[in-house]
């Protein structure tokens, strides 16, 4: 299935691209046919007619996340319908009738410049002629969101990490939906042929309570304590907060209690459960080379020398962390980043791993993808 993701560089577009890539990685690992021929289109692609036409030609589906939500009112009111018209025209010229999944907004029902622009864009897209899904979304948060750019969760996360308290409306409330949930709803719509209005369930929360949650995350995490991660919303919010800590926040030294008998240290605290396991790795061998969508995971070398490498999925930049059992310092794996650990020493490497949930072979949330291409 050829799918086009517009706005692939944005928050939901990035999560959708990674999830489609994850499905391909899973199929490749099993030796089965890849489910998606993925085309990622950013805003610049709408300015290049040839690129836009090539993208939609023969497309089975278009996940339309491209749009403008921050600009002067007159620009916003014109921009979203203009983008929709370009997509509609490209489909007409290439005689394509893809299933359109449109990332609409709850604001489309309001009489504001942004609301009117989203509403009109939807009317244009629904007229392309193929299947049409109106994905109505509230405030989206998630890993990769931009602080101080129409994203309260990312803005608050940046503030708590900096030790700042922004001005907060004590009466304010926000309805939150994780970008990964929104992206999966879009992918499910095309795989299941779902049309009409789709409204994923969101979490309503007071703005002040959201800030307190993030502030508590940070205070505990700085003390090396995980929050209770039994609730999927908490996991998503915690992953979004800790995404702001990379790459500078790791490795994280831990307190060593040493006396004549040896050394004692705490590897993991909190989390509400999870799974701990140990592995040995021979010199020159690399483990991992996979990524997770939701899983919180810690690597802690307790013997030997290693290099941990992390690369954001669908990008080229690689972070490297040198770690040693002589000075244990954990590195926590960010979601949507493929990672590996290589024994670079001359002796056997012993590593402790912890994840917040129990391994489920039917839903492992583990996707093979080499860090070093």
C-alpha cells in the first residue's frame, strides 16, 4: 500500500512516519511483504509541483497532517485551504483517488480564523472523490513537540527542566492526546477502511495540574525515581517529558556506596513494576539495534566497557555514550530512537536492563532497525 504522509516533519507526521516504518521493520524481520510504500512529504513538497504529483500518483492513501496553526490571522485563514487545494489539484491531475485521512481540529467548529481555515480545508479534501476520514483532534502532545510553539506540554517540560515556573491560568483546562495515538488512529483508518468522523479519546486536565505532574516527574527523575507507569497516559506524558533531556542528560551518574566489602548502588527505583534482566556480551559484539514506540527502558553496564549508540528513527544523527562498569551510569533509551550497545572492552560485558512493562511476545513493541546504517 502506497501511503503519503504530508507534514512528515511535524509532530503527528513524524509519529505516523515512525509507526509506518515500524510496521515495515516488523514485516522485514518476519520475512513477509512490507505493508507500506511510505512517501514522506514536508511543507516544501507542496511548493514543488513535480514532487507533489509524483507523491500522490498511484497513492492508496494520504495522511494529511500538513497545515499552518501559528501565523497572523489572515495567513492562517488562507493557508490551510490553499494547501488542501494543492493536494486536491495534484490528485485531479494524476487521476488519483486515495483514501484521505485529514487531521482536523476541534477548533474547526469555532468561528475563528484557524477554525474556519480547518473547516474549509476539510470541505475541499472531502471532495477529492475517494474515501474520506475526518480525524478530529484536540491538543496534541508527544516526543518531538516544539516548546513555545502552540504546545503547552513541551513548553511546560522545558520550563520544569530549567527550574522555571511559567504564568499559568488557574482556570485553564486542556484536552490532551498523544501524537502516537493520533497517528495510529490515522493508520488504522486506512487499514480498516474507516470513513466519516473519527474522534480518538483524549484526557481532559487542568493546566495547573498538568504543570504539577511534569514538575513532579522532573523532581523524582532527578532523584532517579520513575513515576508509576501503569497508566498509558502517564507513560506517554513521561516519555514526552524525558524526550527534552536528550542528548545531554545522559549517562547519569548514580551514587556508589563503597566500603571494605565492595560497592552497593541502586539501579532502578519506582516505575510501578516492570521487568529486570541481565545479559553478557562478548568483546566486539553489539546488541540491540531496535527501537520502541512506548517502552521505557534503562541500560546499566555493571562490568566491562561499552558504547551505547542512539539514532532518531528515519534520521542520520547518532549519539554515542561511553559507559563503564567501573563507574556505573545508566542511559535511558528515548522512544522513537533506535539504539544499540557494543562491548568495546577486552573482557565480557555485563549489563542490567530494566523496562517498565513485562515482555509480551504478541506485542513486543520492539522493531529491528540498525543504528549504524
